[in-house]
């Protein structure tokens, strides 16, 4: 299945772009997406990453759906 | 409680903030401005600007949630929050937080609580820009 990913902050540098599309396995969870990211891109293993869908933070075990739009967020640094 | 939450590339104005916060009941108005400072980048270069980006819908959602939580333990009349997006030069303000309360103690406590929570939870990211280089700011947990 295909998911549309938009990254923020330093994650854009790791992905090489602010927006990418990934082909992922059916049934993958938010935690699985995080693992996919860290396996395929040079992301620091200890970097906390939040995943947002429909303006809501996803729990680790939430299932990703085909054609989902996901937002990947590193630790915030506003102000 | 009156609440103003905004994020854009346009700065807030002092008159706009004070007009929003002032009332006959508010004896204290605490106005915080976060100003871009010239830190030193890893390569020794000085910061000239900060670049801010955000997930705007989540900024509104998270900030509104913070206001609701603040309301439960802080007695304030009004809050004005504005954050800039895009490039902001050293010496310019990037965030405004105004709190109106009956007394200064409540205003300062609410302001400190809100800023501490904001720095941890509201999805805004900044990049430090120098003349030759740039680097994202990643807080260490």
C-alpha cells in the first residue's frame, strides 16, 4: 500500500525532501512506520518521532491505512 | 476567558495585544516577547536569522488544549498568543504571549506555566541560519 508522508524540522534533512511516498506492508502500525523510517534513512536511533494523522497523534499500535497522509514530527523547538 | 491564538508570517502589534487583553477587571497584564538572539553555530559562525515552520492545524489544536489545561489551575481573564513563521532576524520578536489577570502573581504564574508547556508540546520547529550554514534546533530530552 502507499502512504503519503510529510516531514518537519530535521527529519526533512534525513528524508532529503519534505514530502515522500512510501510503499509499506498492509497492517503496518505507527511504530512500524517509525521503524521503517529509522531503517531506511540516516535518522538518529534515539530521536523521538511523533506521527500525526488527521490532526491527531497516533499511538504506537494504531494501524496505517492505504493512502493515509502522515506527518512525521521530531521534538518541537518553537519559541 | 478571552483567547487569541494565531501563527503567521506577520508580527503582532503592541496595540492589538493590549486592546485584546485590557479590561476593567484585569489589574495585571504580563507580556512576554521571545526575541531571536545571535547564538553561535557548530562551525563558529553567528546566527543571523531563525527560520520557523509549523504544522499549523496542530498548533491551534495543541495551543487550545494548553489554554484549557491552564484554565483549570490558573485564574486569568485573557490570553494572547502569536508565533511567527518563516525567517526572523536577530533582534526581532518571534513569539508573543500576553496574559491578563486580576493580580500579577496569577499572570506571571500562568505565563511561566504556558511557556514551559508550549516549548515541549506545540509543533513548531526552528532552524538557525548563518551566512554560510544552517542547522535545525533539536532539543535534547
